[in-house]
């Protein structure tokens, strides 16, 4: 099944996976702790604004995971002291779903002392607190739902990324993993190598 890009959020870890039929030539690059989805060196040139973006970024005392340019304003609001739920909801609402051919939803999560997952679709804005691993995706699984996914602050973020990459959903491209342990954040990625 193809569910597109997705996040998994839990109280002490998170994951993000790029799944794509249209733009598979992408990788995740670590830029001093901020993880960025970027074209691979062999990717054809394009002017699509949704192909490259920060997918993991620390903000305040938490870390944000998501599928687009909304990751930055969520992190910035957390830096300003917004509660995680408000930073997530207000940024998703302000940027809305992607104005592409598919009206692609924006998905994101905040992992921290309070963890939340959210999605803005053409027809809804959903933001939920999480106590256990919760997945939300751009297609098919486009409402927060529990998922059986092992992970935690004691795990290696790169292993979390690889486990997200290896989930049975179609068209995996690359993945990111994060851990959160009382304010300490670690990040890792897996580019299908």
C-alpha cells in the first residue's frame, strides 16, 4: 500500500519517511543536527517547492518532524515558548495543505515533554496528544492512528530511521529518526544504502 510521506511520533522518539513515486531521487542530509530532505546529486532538476525541506529540527525543548516547510515555523514557535500543541496547530493551519496536483496534506509531530502529532488536509486539521507510537501519513493513513513500532530514547536514531524505512509501505526513499530524553535530542537518518 502507498501511503506517501509519514511521521511516527511517541513520547520519546519520532520518525519521518519520504515515500515518493514522483521524486525518488532524494536523500536526507544532516546539517548540524537539522535534517534536510534534498535532491541526490543525480536528481533531475526541477522547480517543485515541495521536494527539498527541513524534516527534523529542534525547537525549544523539543524536536519537530514533518514533511515540508512547516517544520521551520513549528520549531521557531517552540523557540518562542509556545506550547507544543499550539505551535503545531497554528503552523499547520497557517500553511495549510500543499497546493499541488494532489492537495497533499502536511503531516508533523513534536517529540518532547508533551508529544503531539498533526495533519492538515483539504477537509480537516487534526492535532492529537500521543502516549504511544502514532502514525499519520499524507495518503490512506491520513488520520493519527496507533502503530506497532519499537523505539525509544535508548535506541540509536539511525536504527529508528532504518526501521521506518523498512516498513512495508511502498516507495521508500529515505528516512529520519530522532530520540528525546529529558531535553537531550539525537538525530539520525537512513538513505536506503
